[in-house]
């Protein structure tokens, strides 16, 4: 019985670290990409049509807005990594992850033509749906901070 319990604990640790690596890799990669003109133009319709962020383009250029998003993503990725060593940072890393991925999921509902019907089936730009998993990771990170 003890062996099974230890095996489950070890496998859940592997799962946690694999998920952590995946989220950190994605946030770093996308965060760095936000400094390119290609990504700045790609995210502009999402941010410009969102009620919480549309005002940014009245004050800042598309590249500046994208760079700010990139910095936030990189900082949260680094915070996640630091939280592996410093448990007291997990709460803040979890909050950052939850905010980022709640915001990106909300683009499904605020961006024109994001949800549409093809042959009677609702479809979207499916790349955003991965954020459901990442939001789940953020919630788990928050829960692990409370232990």
C-alpha cells in the first residue's frame, strides 16, 4: 500500500513539473514573440475589441502594447520558476497565470468572428482553447500555494 501511495506522489510530482515546464516555455516563447511586429499586429484585433484593454491603443502604439503584454508574460514565467524554489511566490505566480489565461479566453467572446458556425458546428481559432488547460494549471498553482 505504501509503495502505491509513493508512486502516486512521484507521478503527481512529475505531472506538476511537466505542466510547469510547459506553461513556462509557452509564456517565455510567446512573451519574446510579442516584441515582433508580426505578433503585435496579430494580437491587435484581440486587444482592440476587448472592453478592458481597447483603451490602450488610444495611448500607445501597437508594438508598445504588444511589448507590454510580452513583458508581463515573461515576468509571470520567471515568477513561476522562482516559485519552485520560493513557495511564498506561488500565490502571485498563480494569480498572474489566472489573469493572463482568463483574459485570453475572454477574447472568444469579445473578438468579432472568433466564434462562428461551419456546417452547423461552432468553431473558433482553436489556439485559444489551449488556455483552458493553462487556466487549470494556474488554479492548481494557487491551491498549492495554500498548502
